[in-house]
C-alpha cells in the first residue's frame, strides 16, 4: 500500500523510505541452492517483506537456511492496485524493471515469467486491494463503501481467477493486512509524531487531536479497511487452491502494545485474529489501537521512534509471515500426501424402499470443496435416481451423500467418487494426486433399491369355473423383477379382511366361505423391502345343490310295440351352475356314459317283451348328481 499522494511532503517521505529499502535489498542475498517455493505478488505488503528479507528470514529459522526460498523480483510491486493487476497493467519500467530481455512486461506476465523461471514455485503470496481503497474519506456512507468494495472484489477475483486458470497447480494465499496506525504518529509532542503521518491523516479527512482523538480516528480508518475483508474471504471461498489469511491484530496479539509512553497491554491479552473457516473474530486484536508503533516501519534514522502509518517494520512482517506459516505455509510446504477416498458405505439398511438413501463417504484426511458434481450413481437403481446433496463440514474427513430414489428403478444402487481434481486436502493437494481419475473410487457399498411390489397370479382349482366343494386348492406365482424378491403372501375373500402374512408357497389348501355362488379369492405379495403388491384374484362358482328333473317314455304312453322309444327329458338346476350332462340305466346298475343334454333322446329297449323302467340322472357343472328319475313302459309283442 501507499498513502494518498495529496501532499508533496508525503511523497518526499515515501521516497525516503524507498531509499532505505534499497539498502536493505543489497543486504538480502538470495541463496541460489535453495528451492524457490513462494512467489510474492502484489503491493507494498509483498514488496517490502521481499526487500526486507522478512519472509525469508522466518522460513530460514523454521526450515533451515537454503531450504525454502521466496521470490519477488518482478512481481512485488509497491503501489500496485487490484484494478491494475486485473487489467494487467505495465509497471513503471524505471521503478520496477522488466526481466532481462523484456521491456514493459505487464504485471500478470511477470507472474508467468517468474513461474517459468522457477518451476518449483507452487505458492503465490498475494497482497492486493489496499491501494484501491484510498478514494475513501472520513464520513463515507456504507453505500459508498460497498460500491467501492464491489469493484475491488471483482478485480481481486479477476486476478485470483487468472492465476488459477493460467497456473492451476499454484496455491494462492490471499493475505490481508495488519492494522494501520495513525495514533501516536499523528499526536503532536509524542516521540512517534511525524508530519508525513499527520498530513496523511488529514488528507483522509480526519481532524487531528490528542492521542485519544487520534486513536478514535485510527479505529475509524481500520474499521473501513477491515470491512473489506469479508470480500476477500468470499474470493478465496469461490476459488480452488486459494485461501485467505487474516492478519488484523496479529502483531498486537503476539507482542502486545507498546508506544513511547510505555506498555499498554501484554501479548496475548487481545483476541487472536480468527482463522479458517469462519475467521472470527474479524478483526482480531483491539481495533481501537493500530499495529504498535514499535512494529511500524521506522522512517527517520535520526528519530527511530517516528514511524510509518501503513507499513510494518521487518519484525512486523516477520510476525505476519509467522502467522501465514503457522496457518498455511507450513502445511503447504511440507504436506505431499494427497487425500484419497477410503470408503463409501451405506447409512441405512441395504434393502430399501425409502424415498431417499444416504451414503457415508470417508476420506483419508480432512478435505474441502466436495460437492454433488464429485459423485456419480451406479447400478440399475441409478436410473431415475439423483444425488440431492453432499453435506458435511468443510475441512472434515467425512461427507454424507443423499440420493433421491423416489423415481429410481429397482435394483442395485452405488455411489462412486469421480476425481476431477476439484477436491483437496487442507493444504490444497488434489485428491489422488495431480490429475483427473487417479482418485476415483468405485468400491463402495450398494443399496438394493426396491420401491415396487412384486407381481403375481392366483388360480383356484387349476382354473375350473365351478366346484361343489368349498375346500379348494390355490396355485400362486410371483415375480419381483430386479427387486429384493417376494417373501410373503396373504389372502382375502372380500378385499377388506386379510389373513396374516405367511411364507410363500406355490399351492395352498383353502376353504371358501359358506354359501352358493361366485367366490373370489384375492392374494397380495410382500417383497423383502416390505413393498406390497397389487391385489391379484381368481373366482370360482360354488354349487353344492344337485339338479332336479323328469323323464317320460313315449310321452307317457303305457305301452309300445316297438323297442325304439323316445325319451322326453326336462331338468333344472335352479340358481345353480346349470345341468351339463345326463346318463341312463335300464337296470339301475349299469349306466350309459355321461352325455350332452338333449330334450328328447331315442332309446332302444331290450328285445324281450315285458315291463321296462328307464332311469336318468342329471349332473350340474359343479359335478352334483341329481336323484334318479324314471318312467316305465310295457313292450308288447
Ligand atoms: Ca495431505
Ligand atoms: Ca486427482
Ligand atoms: Ca419389489
Ligand atoms: Ca346345482
């Protein structure tokens, strides 16, 4: 960041600071054998730590010298804005020369250049947005703030997205700032006082006063700055391989607060600036104080307590790097183990007729950015099913996948994890390692979806239409398709009252209800997932009452001279199943075969003259046989 250049004296002072930095640059000699891992990109909060060697020093003390190295030669551009980066601005060639062989190389191309030059760099420390905020003045409304923030957020997103698109394996830490300070350095008479700070504060619209007034001013200024932080968080959350770190109050928390009047509070007596995922509290520290002046950059070697308003001292930036290291870089630099899917298991019973089922997905470590698109359904049950949601805490090891199977086909249903490198561990290692497909998982447990009942058939007495016996035999078949299989059956005479569920059997003895007439037997089947079938039925006519009838020989004449006579037959089965057959006997012992019905029938008497009785019985469709009916006639020679 840099302040508004509304005054010549302010600009002069900045030049002085820059001159100081050139000296520091000469002291920072990068070691050629160390591995470049972190590229510093952005404004003065990237440039100054780079020039000061502050970040490098923290890395050296944590990992040893010659191990991990930062780089920022062409990309740490003090004074740059998010708007500038988003439009790929051309840095001033005099202040920020292009790499050898280039002239006027635009800012984003400098990122590409640096990454090409040092392919081992896989982290970008990005500090932008501070310089976009200097149009702010005391008294701005929330609407004014938000309008400005909308634009800045868009530009920050553009830059981050550009990095992700063009250098997809690079992790970005969107680093926020620590508190500015316009308290002691604007209070006339204090050792920290300097005109640069006072003019800067006045240029923003503040009325300077005593230390309390300036502290109040400081709170207003820092409040404005911290109001933008949720926008940066939103950018990070919207972008893979991008994290946000809050630094508001970091120095306060680590060292307390001391100014030229003495110590105001001790280390760790104010809240630590909140980390991921919620970043609460935001800000950390005590916003009514700035970063302690002892950790703001000294601007006048003759008056070492005079301090910068905006930039930290090397020690201040070391503390910031320490925060970044503890929360992100330590993991980012050392974790080389990608996450994998360990298991996908059923949460509900395997056999299901439910409308929804859930799978528990367990990863080898905490993961992030898991969503519905990372999964696919498999098996016959996948047809007509859909993944409703994948839930679970970000940066946790498990997720729950909820699948809508209300319209699914019956059959097996599994959930597969499909690796498209959009799931990461907390250190942004892609699932299964870099590349799509190496993290696929398809060995999970399956449900058997069975939401439809079986189908079946029933016939009574092999489909005969009439019976004279209430004790019948039912024959059943059933089929459950790709489902769980039928398991039970039950019966009903009226469709209202049912027998208890009983094991399946292909045949069953059954007693029909009492009474003559049509009887319907209904059956239902139950599958193993407790789906009930539709009702299937057959009917049969019960007829237990024999027919009645008459017989006359030759129209009831008493005698005949011819052996060939005519029988006149009449019969009735009342409301029964109807008479279907008749048979005859001349002696009451031997009978003709059952024959079709006819109202008259020729009949031949025995040859010997005498009295003859012809007997008949009738049989109905149910097999009931009437009593014998008879008539007699005299055969005369
Ligand atoms: Ca890991
Ligand atoms: Ca992968
Ligand atoms: Ca079924
Ligand atoms: Ca009958």
